[in-house]
């Protein structure tokens, strides 16, 4: 798919004029896409034991995106210092965002807090996976946000291969050091969105996330209904048995069913009652035995 441009916001942007932002996002995407916005749900308790402090603009931002048709995702900032703490925070995020539909992932944001800089790659990775596991269990498309350097030097990147990544790197080009679905490439409003001056995070998405959420029934979207069988197989079918009979009679019967003769008594594969009636009439007309039973399944 072509690149889709968007922004991420929190209470730091104040009360956002979403009517203006919606028009601006469509403008920067050439009028072919509504773009997207990743909204901060809040941050976990600074004591490191888990629990969500909700962003003061979250509910207003959700309402604005819903009202003006801006596809949205969620992120929440990490101070968690254990897997249990991360799980607690994620559980509270699930409660905070329930009842809404999100076209983009729910991101766990891990950065250079004092604990995360010294606890080691294994601990950071365990904390991240714990939060993402809770989100997935609740039916959300879970992903992780880190800077490029943090991904490479403070996590076991290979252990996070099963999760999408939102990578922050304010460089001229993206690199293949971290395989990402979203790239935060500017914090200075490179898209020129009206109303934010020079302080706004800008992002580009490489993945058609809305299609994934709709198709898989994630992030508040309804689960797809079970595949229905073709109409023909939903109709009761019969398995006629005709014979014994002469070869001539047999040839006549088989011709009516569109088969080449291979035996003198045959049980046909399942067919509709209408098709079976044609064979029944042929058999009775030739005084050949006919019986049938309903097909199983």
C-alpha cells in the first residue's frame, strides 16, 4: 500500500480542533486518505507498580476523531518496573478505551526512564511482552513504541518479532535496522498541520491497519461471521441407488445423470431432490429398481 501520514497527540497539544485536523490530514495525504491520529491514553504510575493515569484530553480526542472521521490508535507511556505492573497498567487501558473502535494498533510506549536504562534487555523485553499479551487477550492489536536506539540496544529485538513496532527516529530516511509498521520521523510538525506551530509528532504508516482491524474483528470491531457454505450444499441432498438392471437400461440411466457407464448398479454422489427425481422417473419408466436416502452432513 502507499504510505499514509498521521500524527500522535496528548494533553500537551491542549484542546485540539479536530475539524481542522481532519481536513489537514486529508490534505497531506493527497485527498485519498483520512490519515490517522495516535492518541495518548495516559501513563503508568511513576512508582513502577502499575496502574493508569489517564491523559486529560483522551476522551475529548476520541470524540473528536469519531466525529470527524479520523482513524485512530492509542498509546500509553510506561513507568512499569515488572511484568505484573505492566499487566496491571494494560488491563486499565483496556477498560479506559472499551466501547470505541480503533483502526490503528494499541501501543505500549517504552523510553529512557532510569529503571529501563539499567534493568537490562531481558527485563525490558519481558515488561513489554506482558503488556502486549494483556492487550491481545482483550482483542486488541498490540504493538510497541520505542526509539530506534532503544529497540536495538535496550530490548531483545528478536523476542519481539511477533509484534508490530512503531519506531521513533528523526532521521532523513528510515532504515531496515528495525522492521516497523509505523515510523515517527519528526517532532517539529514536518507535515505542517495547522494549529500546532512547530511542535507536533508526525508519522508515516506502511501497513493498511484499518483493513486488518475490520477483517479480523480487532480493536472493537465485530468479529467476522463464520463462513457460510455454498447455497447448493445447504440444500438437502440425496444418494440414489438404481439396479440391478441390464447394460442397456444402465446406459440409459447413466446418460440421464451425465455419467459414463462403469458398473451395472451405482450409488450416485449427493444431489438435489430435483436431480434425483429425474433419475427416479427414468428408472420407473424402465422398471428398474430405485431407492434413495438422505446424504449425511
